[in-house]
C-alpha cells in the first residue's frame, strides 16, 4: 500500500475511534436489519407452505362412469368416464368436467347446496327429461355441502316446454324431471 492510502485509513480509524457510539449504533442497525430480513423470510416461507398445503388438501377430483350422453351448460358430452373437480384451487364456484380419455370437457358455474346429512359417497346427480340428461349436482363423500350446477338456457327451455305440454294434457307428472344418481370414486 502507498503511504497516502495508509494515511487515509489511519484517518478513518481515528474518526471511528473518536465516535465509538456511532460505530455501536451502526452495528446495532446492521444486526436489526439482519433480524428483520430473517423474520420476513421465515414468515414468507411459512405462508407459502401453508397456501400450497391448503390448496392440495382442498382440490379433490372424482371419477365417474356415465352410461349416457349428458348436457353441461351448452355442451352435450358423450357417455364415458369423466373427472369432475374444481376449476381453481382458491374458489369452488365452478367445476370442470373432463373426459378421462381427453377430447371433451365443460366448465360450469355452481352454487353451494346443503344436504340434511353428510354424504357417504361421491355422487353426481342428473335431471332427466325425456331423452336428455342434465348434470345437476356434485357431492363429495364426508361433506354435507355439494355443488349445484346452474341451469342452462337449454334446460330451462325443456322445462317450459314440458310445463306447457303437461298443462294441455293435465299430466303434471311428465313435467317434472326424474333424478338420476351416479356413484363416483375419488381420483
């Protein structure tokens, strides 16, 4: 080192020695900053772990063999094996119905529906009018809350048509939908 740089270092050391209180304050600030940084890191890690665990615990898909063509919203899906689950992990307002072999799928908004008792099995219920089946509800075993699929324009139209026809012929029993239940398994 050159003599000039040694003099500069000596001056800095002398300045620090004159103000030992400043040096202590600086050191305390550094330690506090390290502690806060560590605390924020730990909290962020704990939060991220909790969110991921919660999302994985909530997302359940059920698999069902549906032996008939059925309608979800404005889509008609062919008979086959389907997976039914939430659209997203942070909202159960919508469901995704997807053919296990790929190809066909549908997304539909749902409302919460409550049962009088906890369901023992995973169940899909359909409303059956004539030759047409409409997905109506999705229930998971162990829960008293299910998801009810909002009625589509097509289903409301079928209901109106049947109501008109039944009022003409006084056959009220034909205007109501038959409820069909399919048992499903956890995917």
